[in-house]
């Protein structure tokens, strides 16, 4: 990994506040993040630590009762996007930044065919795309994510797919417009263990092949160790530690990181069984 | 990169070819069975209901011989089984009996009154659906902000107001105070005569007859009754739409669509197609409930439909009319539900064509 | 959300009032109306007519005006609460009394419950108002038949509601756990299922009262059920219906307003209970 590679995403002091009936909560407080070209950055932390909210905040995908502030959100080729209006954000979403969420069934529209969903996506970002053209691109994309016989999938609906297939379709959709950066929010949650590895291999492979970068949100340190170059550890809405995976894993500085790493059972370790 | 290819052929294929037809045939089979049930119930309702129709018809001053004579005339003295077979036999031939009062065949009376009711109900459901879905969807989109609060206030009020009372208030405001609505005298003013009967639907028939002023008058007479039912049932639509559209707007597929940079218009459409089956179902249920359920509103506006006809029939114990109404409303409801099942099955790919 | 049930009694009440102002106002209104109709001295005898003072507009003498027969509309609107609300409560109690056991029976897994639901579906296909009207009118206008008619309309709703709720509850872990631990059917039903459906049953009961008030008003509006000279809101709307087109809005107006406010009150109460139940579940 070249450590002086071009910076793709630079987030400074990102904060999110959400107004609830019981008052304002701050799930994300002053987060700094950097993603360089060709790099996979893992974001790890317990449930509710603000890791998903952080990436949704960057894309301004949080609801109307939330406020996102940042000193800057610099996206290569687009400048500082922190002040972008919703309409401007739509030129970033999907086109500059792809998004893969957990639970693939939920991500797909249940009423439209898969083909239609590819068409809607391309129609939104390219003027004058024809249905025939869109279908050909969709077929190529499905081939690219390892789906054999994509025609039947294109004519079918989300509920007819298996979980792994649905997530492959979602990944195909997320990369259709060749974004340089991918956000993956726990992309394997809810899938079978064997399928999880396939999906992670697929998505990291797509990143490596095309010279993309990725922010991978997970709570699984094993995934971080296997796939990421750098890791960001979040706790209570703040980044408590970040650095290369090797450094953080071998010599964690923050006590939460130490506990997190300590909680992973190691091979050969004797289990403390109460008698 | 190692990648295990996935068989596209594993996909559970949609049974497109036979699916819709199997659905339609299955539903029609159920429809026939259910119609038989409705026929039986409409017979039982009048035959074994507590009370003595002959005595009620004869009035409190009648003596036993008069009551017996009425019983014989109505066929009430014959055994139940025989009457049942007679009744069902007649129904199969399209004979619903004759009204005790007008002596006209019930089926003819229904045929002449049904168009007026259908006009009213169809337009009211259309108004209620459009108005209610807009208010509900806007409320869902601006949840807990002012458009939502205003919408919910009106929804709450119109859900609580009895439709016939709202009709009276509208008559007071728009006819008496403002003078912009015609008198509540039915489908046309007293002074006007109905156009030659072609379809039975007065607005259409007056167009066929080439009488534009009659057409306009018939539309004016529709405004208040349609507004009455439309406002009340729009409140129900709004409540349902707010919940279902709200749920769809919060669904992951909508979040994903937004994350893919689809314009807000398309995102809203994604949310709407997810909730449309619920809304269509609701429209069907309301349509069915209004057939007969709008009888009192018909009465308030002197609307000459089957609602008014049935109310009059019930109040003077015209048993064949009561049976006819129950039968027609039951049958129309069943037909509506059957059509609904088919439409929803075609609108939503998730519903299995079983 | 502040947890109402964890707070001390006095504060509990204040929190409830603050969270559900609509329901609080509604319940107060109903209580006041009932109290007034039962014990308060009315300004005029609600059944007394006076030909010399007919169709007087609302004013200092007659707060809500007088009707065509010269009776005081205010006194009649208050007095009508007695019969209208008690019939509504009676009808609701009967609906609850029949709907609860039938709902439990229909929530079994057997074929029988399947058929019962099918039969209910077919029954719902009838125009219920026409059916209720036919029932009351064929019975020779007996008041108890109004109560029966309300039950006829509302019992199927209880059954459907309880069935769908219990069927989904049966799938949940804690019921499975109870069965796995060897709890008897009756124990599961009474200790585990029923306590969890009380919330929605209460919501439905509040809605049933609202529906009953409208059914009673509709029947009396058509001249069935409560008959003159006993004052009823539906009957007053009937009396004043003809006057609407000639401008005397107050006869039907105030009676209709009473119905509207009562229904609004019980709907608000249902919303508040539903809100509360939904939160306890979480």
C-alpha cells in the first residue's frame, strides 16, 4: 500500500444531532476520517456507537429531524460537499459514492423488476439512456458480480432471490455508475456464514480491480483484519483510535480498543469454564 | 479474486403464464359459493328473524283473520323448507319477488335505482381516495411538522362527524347561507324531468339526449352529496395513507433509492408503489361499505337510489325489498372483493398466484 | 418519553394529561355531560312543548334556541345523553362480552376457527346498517334490539382483532417458552395471551363506544330505536333536518355537535390507549 496515495475522502469534525421528542441526541461528535485512493478503511465499534450514522451523515441520508455539521467534507473531484443542497447531493450519491446496506431484501424495491431498478438508476444520472442500453449494462453488471444467467434475474423480483443473490444485485446497482468510493454498511449482516465470505470477497475484489476505495462498516474485527488496510475505532460517537490495521491490532492505544481485541477468542486459548 | 459463481437458474421463476388465470378462476369459484351463502342468509334474515311481520304489517288494530289473510298472501303460512326452495328457485331465474307495496318486481326496482347509487358511491370513493391519499401522504412526508398536524386535525374531525349530519351542515352552508348549491331535491331539481333512459345514469343520459343544461344541473346536484361522503371517507383514507406511506418512506428500499442518488420525485414514487396495494384494497373495502352504508346520506339529499329505496322498504316492512337490498349489497360487495383480489394480485408481484 | 407508570401517582396524572391533551379533554367532556344529564337541574323540561315559542334562535332565554314544537334545545341535548350514552355503553358491553370469548375461540389453530373467520368475512359483506335497521324495525322497535344491533356490528370486529393479535403473539418467543416449560393451555391463555391483548381490546372498546353512538344516532335519525318524546341526538337531528334548508340550524346543529364531540372524545381516548400500549410493548 502506497502511503502517499491521493486522498479520496477527507472528513473533518463531523457531528450529527437528532431532535427526538425527548430532546436532542448527538450520535456522532466530531469525527475525522480520511480515505485514500485504493484503500479499504474499516470502521468498527459496538452497536449504536455512531458508525452507520457517520457514513449516512456524510451522504446526508439522515431524516429531516437531524442536523449534520462538519468543518469540511472533501470529496476528490467535487471539492467540499459539506454545504451541498439535496439536489447537489444527488449528483454525488450513486455516481461518486456507491452505497451497500445490510439486509439486501430491504434495499431492493419489492414491486419493480430488477431490470426496472437498473433503468431508474441510470435514467436518474444520465439523460437519454434507452431501456435497451440500460438492460445491456445491467446484464454486464450482473455478470460482473458473478451471477450466471442474468436474464432471469433481470425479469424477476427481489423476493424471488436468495439473500446472497439479492446482495450481489445490490452491489451491482451500487457500482453501475462506476463510483470511485464505496460505502458498505455491514454488508453481510443477515446472510449465511458461507455467503458472507463470498460477498466480502466479491466487494473487496471489485474495489481492488477498479482502483476504488471503500469505507467498510462492521463490528467484526476478523473482517477488518482480513480485508482492510486501515481501521477507525469508534466509541460513543467519537473516533477513539485510527491507524493501520497492523498497528491498531498489535498495539492498541485506547482502552476500548484493547477490550475489543481482548474479546476475540484466540485459538489455543483455554476457556474459563465455571464448575 | 476467487468468486463462486451463482446459478441464475436457481431463481424461483414466476409462473406468469398460468398464474393470473388460476387466480381469477379460483376467485370466481369462491364467488359462486359465497353468493349462494348470501342468498341463503338474505332468506333467513327475513324468515326466522324475531317478530311477526304479518302482524306488524297488519297494524295494531287488525284482528286474527286479517293477520292470517296477510300471512297467506305473503306465503308466510307455508313450511320454511318449501319457501326456501321457492325463493332460491326464483333467484336463479332472476325473480326476487314483488314489492308488497308497489307490486313491482324487486329486480326492476333495483335496476332502476342502482345507477343513481353507483354514480354517487363511485364519485365519492374517487374524491375520498384522491383527497385522503394526498393529505395522508403529505402528513407522512412532513411527519410531526405543521402540515401533518393540520392534516391530522381535519382527519380527526371528519372521522368523528356522522355523515348524515355533515350533509345537513353542508346544505345549511352552501344552499341556505351562500346559495351556491341547488336545493337537496335529488338528482335534478323538482322542475326538471329526467332524460330518456338509456344507461340509467342521469348525467350520461342527459348528454346522450343532448341536453347540456340538464347535464350541468345533474352535476350540480351531485356536488353536495359527493362532498359529504367524500370528506368523511377521505378522513379514513388519510389515516390509512399516513400510516402506510409513512412506513414505506421509512423502508430500507427508499433509503437505498435515496443513497443511489435517485431524484426525490422517483424516491416518492418508490414509496408510493410499495403502499399502493394497501390503498387500492382500502378503496375497494370503502366502496363495498358505502353500498347501502350511504343510505342515510341518500335520504338527506332525497337521492333516488337503492339506499333510500331500501330504507323505505325496511321502515314499512316490505320484506322482498329488504331481501333484495341485502342480496344486492352482499353480491356487489363479494364481486368488489373478488375484483380487488385479482387487481391486487396483478399489482403486487409478491402475492402468490395460488 | 417520560415513563408515566414509573412516576408517583400525582405526577403520573399530570404526565398523562400533558401527553394526551385530546384524550383528557374528551374524557372530561364525557364525564361532565353524563353528570349533567343525570343530576344537574335543566333550565327547562326537555319534553315540554310550547307552541308560542317555537323555532326561537339561540339567545339568553334559550341558550341553544327552541325546536319546532317549542321545546328547549339545550335541555334536550343534555337530557339525550342519558339514553344515548347508556345504550351505547350497553351495546359495547354486550359486544365485549360476546367478542372476547368468541375471539379467544377463533384464535385456535383448528379448522373450526378458520371457518368461523370465513363466515365472518361473508357476514361483513352485508350492509351492516341496513341489517341493524331491519333487525330493530322487524322486532317492532324494541330498545334492547338496538343493543343487539350494536353487538351484531361490533362483535365480528373484536373477533378479527383478537384473532390476528393472538395468532401473531403465539409465534413469539415467550409463548413458545411457556409451552416448552409445560404450561397448560388455559395457563398460556389467561396468564400469557390475555394480558397482552388487553391494550388492543381497550382500544377497540373505546372505538366501539364511538361507533355505537353513531349507530344509535343513525337509527333514531331514521325514526327507529329511541322514539319521541324521549330526547335523543339522532331524533333531534331528524327533527331539525328539514329546518336546515330554511336556516334554523340549531335544532340539528347542537345535537350533531354533541354526537361529534362524543365520538371525537372516544376516538382520542382510543388513540391515547393505543399509544400507551404500543410503548409498553417496546
